[in-house]
C-alpha cells in the first residue's frame, strides 16, 4: 500500500502534468531534513520542501483566465 507521502507526490505530479503552476516545481529526490529519508522535493513559492514535510495541499481554481 502506498504511503501518504507517495500519494501526495503522485497527486502533485498529476497537478504539474495537467496544469501550469508557476509556484510549484518538482526538483528531484533529496534527503529530507524531517525524516532523513530520500524523498521527492518541491519548490513551493521560494521554499524547497520535502514531500514528507507537506501537511496539507489544496489547489485553487482560477476562473479569471481569458
């Protein structure tokens, strides 16, 4: 069974594949400061965050597009 962190990583990958999100970027696997394990890291805004440090994630719909 996939872990919560694996599921979140897959969800983020699907969002990146299907949408343009300038504030979200996958930057590869690195050692996590939180667990010490090798985990996927993302750039969220200006911060580099290991997936195991993300406690919740909600994407907002922007209906202002022309």
